[in-house]
C-alpha cells in the first residue's frame, strides 16, 4: 500500500536514515559474529593474533578468501582490530571477552544465538501477529533454548550467590544450614546447579514444563557433581509437587507464563510459613517512557517474538511481557497471595524482588 508523506524534515530524515544504516550494519555484524562463534574464529584469532587472513586460514583450515571478507566486516564494525602496515588482525582483551570468553558474564555469544533463533522463527512469529494466537516455547528453534541458557548462566554465576541470595532476609543462613528449595522454570538448570554447588547442605528441586530442557539439566547436574542434592522434574509452575519450601526462585520466567497469578498462588501454597519467593525479572521501569533505550528495545523485541506469544499459548495468556516493571509484578504477586514485596537488589539487566506471605 502506497503511503503519501508530506512535510518531511530533511535533517530528521537523514538522522533516522543514518541510525537505520547503523542498525542494518549491526544486524549483519551479529550474524557474522554468530558464524564466527560456530566456526571458533574468534578464539583462533585470539590464540595467534596478530595474524593475516592467510595465517588464520592456515590455523583453522578454512577458506582464506571468505575469512578475509569476514575479518574485514568485523574490523569495520569495531569487533576486531587491524594494522594496515602489517595487514594483520588482532583482538583487544575487551573484544576477546565479548566474542570469545565463554562463561564470562560479558560474553555476548549466547545473546547472539538467541537473536538468531528469533530470525529463524520469523515466519511463525509473523503469523501469530495475524491470528492473535500463541507460539509455544517448545515450538521455537533449539537455538533459543541454548542461547538463553548460555547468555544467562554467566550472569547468574556472577550474581546469584554473591549478591542476590545475600540480599534476601535470612535466606543465606537457611541455605547454609540445609533448606528445601524450588527453582521454577529452571530451563537447562543453570541457576539450580549454581545454588546446589554453593549450598551442598540444601536440596534443590528444578521444575520446568519443557522436557528436553529438564533432560539437559539432569545431564548438567551429573557433570557438575550435584546430582546428590538436585532433583529435576517436568511439570508446570501451577502443578509442581512438594510443601514447606524455604525458598522458591523464578529466574527470568514469570513473564513467560500464561497464568503468573495462578503460579504465584501455587507457590504461596507450597512455601513454609517463613518461606521466601525470589523473583528475578528483566530490568524495567514501570512505564514505556522509562524503557526507551537500547536494552529496552532488545527486551521489547524479544518479548514481541518470544515472551508474549509463549504466554498466550498457555491457559489464561496474561502476556505480562519482558518489560512488566516492578509495579505490575507486585500486583501479580499480591493477587497470588504475597503481601510483602520489596526490591532486594538489581543489576543493569535484572531486578530481584523478595516476596513473602
């Protein structure tokens, strides 16, 4: 459909066009970064840098002509460095952390992987915009599951035990002595395993409705040596078993649930009298205007393609979205039976709420 546009401001048009060119360049850079991760190119370059494209080709066994183009694009994007005199490429320590330091909280490759899953799933996502139906979590490309876990795991490792748990009233002491814990929507089990490693006297139950993720979590727990104090089960947030949990935790998952109020009500019914719910959610203000920045754009975008459709594919389909904010989350917690809610702590990417009965 043709759109008639009048009263164009040429300066604003050029400014916006310049931003779009940057966004397009970034989207292609992200694709090449993902490919570089799959081909282990960044790690290879860190190991031998500075290096020419021919040297990188010899080191990796890949085509030099393709590598030259890949290196050139990465250099133009500021992802790697180039010395014209020697015609060699290299990576600064900061670049190496972002693109090659697997497990570091600043490594972005998991984020790139999750974005790639969204691109792959675009036809399905576009269709739910037309139909208004949901898009179940399990129907997404597997890149989403792996990328989500890969991105969040280092952030949890850096913050969960050292910052988030100590910010909760009396919880660390319970975990050290021996507590009963439920991790709802645990996915691949990263958060569950991190807690189990740090608090061996406690027992950790990881629950998720996605069977492949639970199978992966069990494998991870065995590899990490915490099979003794971890139990993983396939079950929904409103149906998980057990009573008298000292701590129930939800990491970046409540907003994906179809009935988060019902989930909170079930959690309330399973907590010990002095138990605690730790709710970790994406960082967000309470209004749209507070979230108009690059991180907000990323979260809203993922929410439109993944989070809201996942919620709408379940019963109730409340569709909180990834930028619900503390005020809306508190309303959900209150409706679910939690009378005391406070922000225990935060990071640039997450807010951590403590809820009690």
